[in-house]
C-alpha cells in the first residue's frame, strides 16, 4: 500500500514511517504547517510545543528523517483551517469561562481531517493515513473500534475519541503495540535522533494571552458565600483546581472551584469543595456504538493524565449524557473532555459542561 504518514519531526512519527517502510509499504511523509508570520507571540519561547514560531525546526527534522528513509516528503499549509477551527474554539471557550482541550479538536479536524483532505486535493495519492500516536484500531461486528495502546503510560486514545468511523477505517497506528522505550531504541538505532531528543508536550510555545487577544479585565476572587477575598485581571487566566498563584491569603489553601464569566468572578474554596460525583457532557462522539440508549457501566476519564474511573453514563432527553462516578473526582473541569472506556475499547466521549 501507499501510506501517507503525518510526520512531526519527532521520535514517534519517524519510527512509524520506518516500521511501515520495513513492512513493505510505499511511504510518503507529510507535515502540516500551522504557523504563519504575523501571528501574535510574546515572551519566552518554550520548546516542545505543537504551535509556535519554532515550527520550521520541526519541519527541518521531518525532512531530514524522510531523506534518511529515502521517501517522498511534503509540507502542506493547514494554517487557515487550524486558526478557524482550533484557535477560534480555544479563544471562545476560555472567554466563556471554560478550559478547552485544543489537541482533541486538532486531531479530529486537522491532523485526521484537513491534512489528508488537502493532500488528496494537492494530487498526493495514498491508500491509508498513519501517525505516530500510541493507540490501536480493530474492526469488529461492523464497526471500527479505537483501543488503548500497549503502553498505557503513553496511550493517546483520550485525544483521539472524536475520530469518525470513516477516519478510523483509513488510519494506521504502527506504534500501538510498542512501548515508548522500544520506539526510542529503534529511533536511536537507525540514527534519526540522539538519546537527548525531546518530545512535544505543550499545545503552544508562548503565553496563552497571546492567543486570547483580550485586554485585562479586573474582577473579584470570591468565596462560595460571595465574600470578596481579592481581585484578578481576567478569569481566563485561571483553571479549575488551580491552587498556586491566586494571590489570596488564607489560613488553609484555596483552590479555584468555578469561573463565572457572566459576573467576571473567580470562585475559590477549600480542597474538599473541589470534589464531585457527577457531570454532564455535550458534543458527544460515539465510536463503539451508534448512540447511547440506556444506562451503561463504564470507566470514565476526565483528563488525559488521569486514570479511568468507574462510572454510570445515562442519556438525557436533550441529547447530552449524565455521568455519575462511583467515587468523587477532583476538579471536574468544564471544557475538558470525558472519555468512556470498556476495558481497552473507547466507547466514545464528549465535552464537560
């Protein structure tokens, strides 16, 4: 097969291209360019971010690895789609008092959406699309399934839960059966990078205020009873569960409980107030089934670095889903995603409201 491989200039996508080539496939490397001159940027440059002015370094690395492999390589301009889909959602969510997860939308709509679509429009023919994500797929009982990777420490299925049946039917994840250590060893053995090669971890290489493009807006930091404890310069500078940097004196540590965009308030409380058993999710995407028609026992994950926890999910009349955890969860955050699992299979997920 002729396989288009999304290459980021890092270890994982480089090894994915290598493994597919060694399996006898014709591999074509492609990198999406999402940064363009004129984008706002200030402050200290953070390395290892997906979006930032150091994009050219990643493209150079991807091109160098492609030359080592002797494969065709392309750079495709996806900046307009990225700004319209990912950055606009990021800004709107933050200013609405929620904490978005841009990587989720980037994966489903840009990496697995716009990128292969633009490649075909440019005349780049391919049979399948592959990436260096740690995940697996399986076709069972008439549906494509998304499954967790062998290396659960690196599993990225949480970020991929919005993939459609069509996308899953055309994607390959060569690293799904490897550990990160195995991928790094393969990378070093083939001379792609040294042992010191770092990986992308962050969404943006600057300060989030660059992307929000909003002026400071003085408001109050308040307790749950409405008592004013201090002031802030913008509720969008805070996240649910945040403890440090509040600038409020208290006998006991305070945590951000809620962001009230309407009243321009940051509501804080003590650690025991950060826990909750229930949430509601919207903007749902189901993978292992057409829709949720009854109460189902699942393992639910409310952040990428967390562990799935036992929960019941139930469809609501408005099309949303109620989630009730067996045990209280800390800092359930509106705007973040909740993803539902049965064993290693992703049932689907949605956005916490």
